[in-house]
C-alpha cells in the first residue's frame, strides 16, 4: 500500500500541480489584495524561522543584497519600457 501511494505521488503531473497552485494564489491575491500577499509571505517567513531559527544569517543577507544590487543595475541599463 505504501509503495503504491509513493508511486502515485511521484508520478503526478507536477507541471499541472504548479499551474494549479499559481492560478489559485494569483486569483486569491488579486481578489484580496496586497495585504493578503503580505500575510502569505509572513507565514512563509515564520515557517522558515521555525525550521532554522538563525535564518537568514549574515552571509545570506549579504548574498541577497548583492543580488538586489545586480538586478537594480540590470534594470537601470535596460531603461524604461513603453506600454502600448
């Protein structure tokens, strides 16, 4: 029984699962607004802290800052876009 359940789980259409989750959360946030998006993010942060209380450490914070600086630089180089 356990083996059968494991095979069923592993054999799922993971692309469809991902698409379904994206649709669900996208619709929920569109309906409930930015406050709902913040609430979800805060729950994920709390879950991460419960698992790894030292998260994020100084090294991860520094890495994150460098990634944001790089992305900001790329946006500046790309320049503004026009909406049609």
